[in-house]
């Protein structure tokens, strides 16, 4: 803060009588432009220019300060009384106080810190099942697997790997019972054949066949997967899985997506269910632009191969299916493609499409029997002759 004397007193001369001053003499022409103020903080001397008031007038302020006077103040200090009629201006000596303020604006710096997040993928953990004379079985945490014994054909285990890799196994043993017919005797897990039902398997005293008994189903036009399952296996597994054959369609759909084709649009739906047999239909999404026969051809082209893969893996006891906690109940399978023409013909004759194939098989069996009887009679007569 600096305190300076603005000026010295100037003697006022005697005022001469003058003629009245016109308005034109007292009029100040405004400048064409207002010059920018000139700032000189360090030097002393001229306080600045005030062209706005009286042209290029010098302020007689002496000392440091802002040399830019306000509109009617050309130099530093305050202006005394001003009489535009007098040629001489008397300036009273006064003290003035200047405040020199310096404003410093620092740039605001924003720092953004990005924390890198590292995601670590933990490898899947597995429980290990060890059994004599068998390779180690790995069960992923949170899943289960059916493991078969090499010593006992009728027994298996359902093992589950829980949290913290806790392994739990339950023994499953079906009755070791044979199957009997009027003509033959079949032991447990031996193959067999029945008319109109296709290939069968003797399992725990019952025949599990590809098709339901004659007269229990009629197939319309479509693509079908015929399955034979063990009711004994289902009863043993249900207390530990809370699943039954009615859940098989959803399980098979997941199996197709996981192991066969994850891009297919074929949808499996339950068509018919009888004792130890179910029939599943393969469908494609409805397309209003296609006729029924065209959609059926498309379903045949896209879905038949998938159903045949499932059927083959069931009949060949594929490891993934055999170890599944629900799908392992299926023992026999077959795929049938039925066209609407054969369905309508069968409806008119009162026979299903499966019955036509059964009639052909029955005729073939009769011919074999006749050939066998003929050969036996010939041998018998030759023995009598000798």
C-alpha cells in the first residue's frame, strides 16, 4: 500500500472578464476510438492517459500505480472541482490510497486414475472316484455321475460331488431276475426280440423294447424317437435326483445342445408315454410360408440325424448317456419317419404304421418256421427210412 501526494497547489490568476461562452466552446468531441489503457506498475511518472475526458491529457500523478485513470481521472488521485468556464484548473492536494491487486488463476488439473480389474478364472474342480480294477472317475463339482461296477452287473453307484469337493455315493442294485416266454428263457441284461416291438432287452425280469405294445400308439406324420426305459432304474434314482421319466424330454434337449449340435432349431416334445416306453417328436419352428409336407421334409432333413445319433448312443451304451443320472434309464431306441400318406392309408385300414412293419416281420417269421418244419420233416423221414 503506497500513499502519495497527487500535486501541488497552483496559484489562481485573476479572472478576466470574458464574453459569454457559447455552447460550442464547451462541447467536447468524443474520440473516434477509446485507446486501450497502458499499465506501468514499476515506473513512476505519468499516471496514464485519459483520452476519453480531454484528449491526450497527461495525468500528473507521481508514483507507482495503475496508470489507467478512470473516465474523468487522467492520472492518479482524485480530481478536485472542475470549472469548464475557467482555463486554469485548481487541484486540491489530497492523499490517495492505491490498492494493487494481483489475481492469479491456477489451472485446475483433473487426475483420473483407472484401476485395472483382473478377473481370474478358476479351473473347474473335480472329485475323484477310485474303484478296484477301474480307472479313476472325475466328477465336476456340483454334478453327479452314475458309475457301474465290473464285478456286479446288476449294481451301480450314483456319486455326487458337492461343495468343498465332498463326494457322496449311493449304491443302486436292481433285482437280478430272468425273463421267460413260452418258448425261451432269457437271463438279466441279455438281448431279445418281440413281434411288433422290435429289439428288446431283458432287464430285471422285464422286456424293455424299442416300441410300445401293439395297439397302444398310432403315429401321425412326423419325425419320432421311440424309447424304452427301465421302471426299476427310475425308481432307484428318483429318491436321489427327484427326477422321473417325465423330465427326460428336457434332459434330452440339453444333451443334444451339449454333445450333439448346439446350433440346431429342432425341438423335442413328448408325444406319447406308456409303461416303460415314451415317444418323442422332433419339431421345427412353425413357418407360415411352408406347407405341412414341406415343413415335414425340412424336419426330416434337419432333425433325423440328431435323433439317430441319440438312438445309436443309447443302443450302443455310450458312456455319456450311461453315466447320466436320468438318461441312463433308457435301454433301447429307434427312429421312425412317418409321411402323411402312410398315416392316412393306415387310418383307413384301421392299422397303424408300426403294424405294417409288424405284419411283414410276422410273415417272415412264419416263412422261417415253415422252412424249419419242412427241413425237420425231411430229416425225420430219412431217419425212418434207414
